[in-house]
């Protein structure tokens, strides 16, 4: 008999799996106070989140820390994945989806734009050879579903993509489900996207560090954007080792806080 599946029921919740920038916090080889902090909230794996939707668990991005994140939250099932963009810190945990094809009894559905699909097909070419190499569990079995800016239905929920700028020439997607929106890897929000971010209960928003950056909001820019969009609560994510959790939170306006790995948010 195969071993029993061990998985937490996360329906009705969004769990923030990782809140760190591309190198994570602590950063390898860094002796700064935040990287050496004993406060667990200063420990940030690479950015990702998972939504417990009515018909299953929807993962946002497959970070290089995916395996550890799922173990930490005791989540044994991913029913589908939606991608924000194709940067390495958002896709390179994809091979760990191999376990899911057995539990789903079929390929794992991936929802992404064409550029993300092209990157995944190139980076994971061994998963797309025919006939597939070796035994069934050796390669991830994946099924692409193309998305654009049209809202789409997945696992019993409607997901609205939101166009975001991640640097001048690079477009990525944020996502809104009900009154929660997840917008990471962004340094500008086009006006038509602003309209999709009104009336939110919770906004997750990129805030890399105090200083400016070419492809991410600084903390100050993110606070300004949160003021403009005025959700009930904003959590900042994709943070570097320049933001100490407690000290930064003490300075933030009401209704704004740094997210942390393991943060749970109720879906309406
Ligand atoms: Zn990133
Ligand atoms: Zn550091
Ligand atoms: Zn990125």
C-alpha cells in the first residue's frame, strides 16, 4: 500500500510561502545584523504564495525554496500553478512538482504567459522530450494553459491577471482573487491596472529595500502606492536584507506591514 497522503487543508486561506528577494535572507556570506538575526521573521525564502481555493491549492510561482516551503507548511498537494514571470527566483523549484503528477493522476496544470512557457520549455527541456526519458517519476509532467489579461477560472475561483512593470522593458503579472491581490516584482503599475486594484481588503506588494532600484519598488515607493490604492491592509514582500522586520514595522503607517514567511491571510 502506498503511504498515506499527509496534507493540511488550507481552503479559505492564502499562505505566504516566501518573502525574500532573489538571493533570499539571510544572504549567503553576509555578516550584517539582519542576516545574522535570530528573529525568524528576518529569515526570508524566495517569493511565493499558495491559495486554498474551493477545488484545490493554487500555487503562485515555483521558487527555488518550494520543497522546503511545502514541508514547512505541511502542504502535500499542489493542484495548479500560476506564474508571475520567468525570472529564476520564481521558476527554479519547478522540478519539485514531480510528486504532484501522481497525486493528481495526471500532468500539473501551469497557467502562464507565452514568455514564461518558452523559458520553462527551454530550462526544463528534459520534461518535454518524446518519448519521455526514464520512468514516469523522473521528469515533471506539465500541461500549459496560456493566460493574458482576461480573467480566468481555476479550481473554483476567478483569477484576474494584472499587468505590472518590472523595469522599463519587462512586463509581468500580478493576480487578484476576490479582494486579495498579489503584486510582486514590480516598480510601476500602469493606470489600467490601477483600476483592477481598487477596493481591496489585502494587497501584497513588492518593497525591495529602502534605496531605489531599477526593477523593484523601494519601501518608500511601495508605501506611496499603497496609500494611493488604499486597501484595508498592505503587506510588503520580495524584501532584501536591508529591512529589519520589527524596526521597519514600527515605522510603517497603520494598515501597512512587512509580510513574513508563513503569514496566513483569510480569503473572503
Ligand atoms: Zn523576484
Ligand atoms: Zn545581510
Ligand atoms: Zn523578477
